[in-house]
C-alpha cells in the first residue's frame, strides 16, 4: 500500500471506531434515563457485543501495520499527531484481552442497575457483589497495561494522560493542608458560628426550576437544536455525535441543585459541541484529559454561576418566580460553607476533600488493602476524619456516586484537577477582559463562550491538557491559584 492508501485506511478505521463509540454513548444515555429496569440484561448483552466489536476492530492487523508504516514516514502537522495518538490507543488496546473487555462491558449495565436498586432500598449489600467483580476486573486490566509505579497509574492514565499517583499524592497533600487551614479560618469567624440558611424550607416548584435551568443553559450557548436536557439519578453529559449533546439534571431538596447541575453539565456540553468539525471522526475530536473537561463545567458552575455579577442578572428572575427578596442573603445561601455528606451538593471549599476521600479509597481497593465489603464502614470513618460528620445511611454515604458501578476507577481525581484549571482559566479571562463582570451582569455570556472556544475547545486533543493551559493561562497546573481564588472569595463572604 502507498502512504496515501495507508492514511485512508487509518481514517476509515477512526471513523468506524468513533461511530461505535457514539452508539455506545447513546445506549449509556438511555440506560440512565429512559430504559425500563427489566431491560438490564439485554442492555448488558448489547453493550458487551459492541465493546467486543470495537476491541476487535482496534486490534485489526491491517490497521496496526498501516500505523507502523506511517510512523516511519515523513509526516507533518495534524497527520503526524493523529498517527502518534492513534498508535498509542491501539498499542494500549492490544494489551487487554478481548474476553476481559467483553466481561467488563457485560457487568457494568448490571452493576448500574444493582447500584440503583441498592440506593432505592438503602442497602449496600445489593451492590456489593457487582462492585467486587468490577474491582477484580479493573485490577486485571491494570496488570495487563503495565505502566511503571503504582497499579492505579494504569487506570488514571485513561482519564489524565501522564498523571501519576506519585504526583497526585504530593499535590493533594499540600491542597488538603491549605483547605483545612482555610476552613479553620472560616469556622473561627463570628459569621460562620451564627450562620443559617435563609431560604431553607422554601418551596420551589419543579416546573419553574426546570424553566430557569433551560434558560441558563440556552444563554450559555447550548442551544435546543443540538442538545437536550433530561432527568437522571446522577447528572451527567454525553455526546452522541456531531450536533447531538445530551445533559441530565435532577430535582433535589436544595432548590439550586437542578439549576447549578444544569450549568455544570452544560459546561461539558459546550466543550463537546465546539470541537472542530473536521475532528468529528478522528482521535483529535476529544478532550485531551478529563481534568480539562471538568475545568469547563467547574468554571461555569463555580466561577460564573456562583459569582456576584451572575446573580446581579439572575436574581430578579428568581425573585419573580420564587419570591426571594434579599440579594445578600441569597448570595450567601448559594455560597454557604458547611460540611455536606453529599459530594455533588458540597460547597466549593469542602469539595476537594470529598475527592481526596474517594481517591484514597480507590488506591486501597486497587492495592487490596481495602475490601469492598468494608466500604460502608471505611467511608464513614473517613467522613468523620475529614468532615466531622457521619452519613446516616448508605444512600448518602458510599452509594452516592455512580462512577464505581460503571468501572470508572481513576476518574475522581480529575475533578480536583478540573477545579484547579478552572481557577486558572477564570484568572486569565479576567486579566484579558477586565470589564467582563459588566457583561455577565447583563446576562451576556457570549464573550466567555467565544474565549473558551478559542483558548480551550478548538484544540480538541491536538495538544496535551498542560500545553493548552500553559498557552491560555501562562503556566501549567497550579493548585495555589485555586487556593487563592477560594481564599479571596470566601474570606470576604465570612468577613
């Protein structure tokens, strides 16, 4: 085959693999939204079949031979980047037996259904055997990949290329110290000691909550013609294909949950929608890391939608719909600092501690120093140590997150990395556009969306996350920027 023929063959395989991924994404979205409970076994077979098909295709002999030949060619620009990145994906896939891929794909829909039932009945034991199997399979997967260092590195690299346990442990240790110091300052303030939620117990009609959620998502730039919003137990975002982004939310006791979770997931959706069209069917049409992906949602949710300028626009809408009448008290409620048992309901200052708890547990599960059967007890112990509170039941404790039911070991640390990146992005945006708050106060987020598209989204996976952040912010990952952001915001709130 000529070089041009090899390039065409590689292009064909990338498109076919992307199409399979899109179909799997649609099945996963349906699983968490509208699929009948009795369909779990059928969905497990469908998923296993497609994952096996994907694995066989990416392990094709002719694909590997073409990639190896092209790596020796004198390629330039995006062709060279695509070949190198695709080759890495293929080499990684070749290390994992198709039987393991199929087994993992078959267990996860069943595991998700068991997790849902366990939450409904508030009984971890229903979920326990499925999680034990997933942990066993993820250990096997990690052993086949064989990256140096901690076994967890093999799973973490799937979500955050190049990141390691060794790096995270050092960064998280310092972050933990800084957060505890900040929390102590806040808790020692008179305002904290006397604080109470001003609007707790108010009734916020479900329909009006959703009307406002749809309004803010549309205003951010996630338009109806290429997206939709539905309900799921655990809010998420998924891209089914070009021009098809799905986000979900949930109505909870906290009246701001559906609004802010919609903003969060819309941040993900905007990122997915803004990858260049020419990347739709190749390896560049993805984020380079889940941490960078999370930075987009954390940025919109925390830096924008929990800020004063944002509420100078949106407060009058909430006043009209719900009768809230005190701006200062409303703003304080939105940024209320208090230890929460639930991660996705946590305030910004405690949030990273929730992730550190899960990171430590995941390390123990992969190392074998923590048994799945002991998870509820260990979870509660760590909650007591980090937050001074103990969950009343499994649902608000170890069963609160969907990730482990889907085998997503290595995902949680990216939430902290995303929060750090988000603070750096926010600082850079304000430095470049000192008057941006005035636009936000008018409900105009167009400059923000365009800036993010230019600085972050348009690169897809062409650059590494660190490179994109360095280009946009002038430096790579900097946890101090995140701490500075939190200190500046919350020490003002708490005087």
